[in-house]
């Protein structure tokens, strides 16, 4: 059995894909989007390309995917490339996969539905299987060694990238932060996020926000956590002045420890939180920040 993975050169993403490939079979091949000519980790074969647009890569990937039993990718790359690959190969496709279990001869794929309120489990009735992983749900393989790679020639450009605009981002990203201090409507204004930022920095983490805080224009869109924002998986998630709407909770289902600070003891966030503090954040957060900075 053979697995072909398609990945960016982000070691965490590549490691997650290697972990899943290793759980399914022993023959692993990789296509990596990079300008280098080798790929981290040990692969039976590896290819590299600088083309990052799924539509332009499809034909090249199809040729390499013909004899693969599993074609695995994740995040935006997986979602842009795998639907067409699965259709053209007559394979099954499961997207946003958060867990994979081998049960007897069957492989069961887990995929959260209804904004994370329910978990659906799927089995494939096809022999060829495409899987797109949700990022941050699998322990990344450490990727020992390096594999020499061949370059993939992209014969026909179906689409062209005209422009990219990057939002200036400071520090660690929401997806990779081990600690996130998130603020909601209860923060009351943009300046309140400076206070959350001071606490986040002490934890070497970053700040996040509810949609209410983003819609109010207090923080940029890129900080929104939730169903229509970023799905995060930190070790510690501190929700400050956030009520705990289902759409927000959908973004933190994989957070290990949730701490909620809210002045309303009936706020739904307390049902999700391991530790709940019923308090006005304006008193609690500066006192906590002061205490932690003294301990450091
Ligand atoms: C299709 C759809 C998609 C959505 N996607 C998302 C999403 O991705 N992410 C998201 O977050 N939301 C999303 N929402 C919006 C979501 O339904 C909620 O409206 C939103 O999460 C509420 O944000 P909030 O908790 O900050 O605000 P509120 O619900 O208004 O809660 C504010 C909280 O602050 C507390 N508070 C007030 N003052 C203080 C104080 N001084 N100290 C401590 N606590 C205080 C209050 O008690 C209250 O619990 C979506 C909605 C829809 C319909």
C-alpha cells in the first residue's frame, strides 16, 4: 500500500501528513511546494515544485497519484487540489479529517460537523482514498533526515495569481501559538486588547478574538477564532469577555485547557472551561499579569 502526500514546506504540516501516512501504510511519497531540491524526512520518493496553485498542479499530481492507495493533504492545499484529484481518479474524499482509526480491515475517518457540535465517522467504499486533514489535530512526525527530490514540471497554467496581499502580522500565528488570550465584546474597545497582549506575551503566546470584537473593528479579521475564523488548538486558551457562542466554541474544540473570565456566572463559556473566573476582566487581567510577571 502506498501513500502520496501533498504539502507545503511547513515542517509541522509535513510532519502531520507523515504521521497519518505512517498510520496507514509503509510506502510513503511526497510532493512538497518549496524552492529547495530536497524534502525533510525519509520518503520512498519525493518531488518538489514552486507552483502553489492547486489548479495548476492537478495534472502533474494525477500522474504521480495513479498508483497511490492514499492521497493525503491538509488545509488550503488539500481543499483546493483533492476534490478534482478524487473525481478524476474515481476515489473517495473525506475533508477536514481530525482522527483516523483502523478498525479491523476498515479505516474510519472522523470529521466534525455542525460547527463541531457533532462528530461524523466515515468509511470509504472505494479502494483509492483521498484525505484532507484539518491542521493541528495530529502529532507531527519529527521528520528525521532529508530526501533528494525531483522537480515537477507544470505543463499548463490554468490559473494565474495576479496579486497577493499579506496582512502585517507580528509574532506567532494563531494556528501555532501554544497559548492564546482571546477577547470578546466584553473587552469594550481596542485599547483593552493591549492589556490582553501583555498577558499573552508573558506566556509567549498571542492574542485572539471573538467575531463580535472583530466586527466592532477593535482587532483585525485575522485574529478571529471560531467557525468562520481560525480553528485553534493551543495548550492554554484564555477567553476573556467572551460569552461562548457555539460558533466561537467550534474554533476551540481542540484547545487543551480553557480558562474563562466573565462577569456573568451564567455565561455558556463556563461549561467549556476547565477553570472559570467570575470577575470584571479590568480588575482580574492586570492583577494576573502583575502576579505572573513577578513570578517570572
Ligand atoms: C454563521 C455565523 C458564524 C459565526 N462565526 C463566528 C466565529 O467564527 N467566531 C466567533 O467568535 N463568533 C462567530 N459568530 C458570532 C457568534 O454567534 C457570537 O455572536 C459571538 O461569538 C459573540 O461574541 P462575544 O462572546 O465576544 O460577545 P457577547 O456574546 O456579547 O459576549 C460578551 C461577554 O462579555 C462578558 N462581559 C462583559 N463585560 C465584561 C467585563 N467587564 N468583564 C468580564 N466579562 C465581561 C459578558 O458577560 C458576555 O458574556 C458567528 C455567527 C454566525 C451566525
